């Protein structure tokens, strides 16, 4: 008889917990989640391995998956939303197309990959974003210097 494994990923503060168990044991494992959360909160930056639970500190990976604190209006175009994203701290590191699509999806914005790619390319050609190849050969995007300097002028005039 084959068993099917189920994976559950919990993010608690700066700690990520991956739980892998047999589908038949899932109710028991789910009932243990409060205990796991309690254990994680008592652990500071250590790795713990048990048969069904693996806890590790991946704060950089988690940090990049946390959406930025921006306000998206119903009337905002994709370009407007991307500008807000690239003006936030989220874009401190160059972002790949998939990372950008992932954060858009966190806001409930389900754009086709091609739509996002074309919009990013147009923004790069217009000088609002920078586009270059990373070490892995994939295109990555960052805010352009002109975008950042215009944002500084706006924030200084707000005071």
C-alpha cells in the first residue's frame, strides 16, 4: 500500500516550520500545531530536527516573501502598482519576474506572466525601472535612480 505524504509550511516570526506527514496522520499533526508554535517561540535561532518536524531559521527567504506595506487603489493600473512596489523597501534587492508576480498575487492581483513581463520591459525602456541580467542569466528589475530621486523630492515636499 502506498502512502501519500502531505507537507505543511508554517511561518512564525522569523522561523519557518516544514511539516511532512502521512495523509492519515494529518489530523494528529494539525492538532499538534499549537504545541509546535509554542516550541518555536521558545527557540532562538537554532535548528531542531525531529522525525516529522523540521525547524530552521530562514529569515532572508521569509523577509523577501513578506509583501511590502503599500496601498493599492481600485483605479491603480499595473504600472502604478509596480511603481509602488519598487518605491518600497521590498525592492532593495533586484527582483525576478516570478518574485514580482508572486507579490502581486499576495495582493490578489492575478496578471498573466506575459502582461507583467511586457509592463516591466516598457517601464525599463521608459527609464522608470532598471533591467539587467543576474548571475543566473535571468532578467531582474530594480528601481531606477531617476525614480528614486523623484520619490525623494516628493517625500521632502510632503514635510
